[in-house]
């Protein structure tokens, strides 16, 4: 399954939905050991992608932040 581009604002939401669905399938206990292993591997990949997306969003938010007030802005 291909991931959405990093600039897509819904990327993180899709990854969370994917991880929640995988957790539900794993909890159901109906997967074979091989299928469960594949599911866990997919979760690891999705979690890594989510981590990278959170990092990107945090950097973007930090770069948009005006920073602490300076003396010029206080006057």
C-alpha cells in the first residue's frame, strides 16, 4: 500500500487509522502466525512513517512560530 505524499495534511490521520485497524485485526486473534507477523511488520513501517510525519509537522510549526517577543515587538 503506497503512502500519501508528505505534504498531504491527512497523512498522519490515515496512518493512525491504519494502525488502529491493524491493532483491531491483531486483537481479534483470527490471523495466522505468518499473517500476524506481516501485520506487525506493516505496523512498524506505518509507525516509522507517522514518526517522520510528526517530526516534519513539528519542524514546520517551529519555523512558523514568531519566537519569543523581542524588545521591538513589546513597544
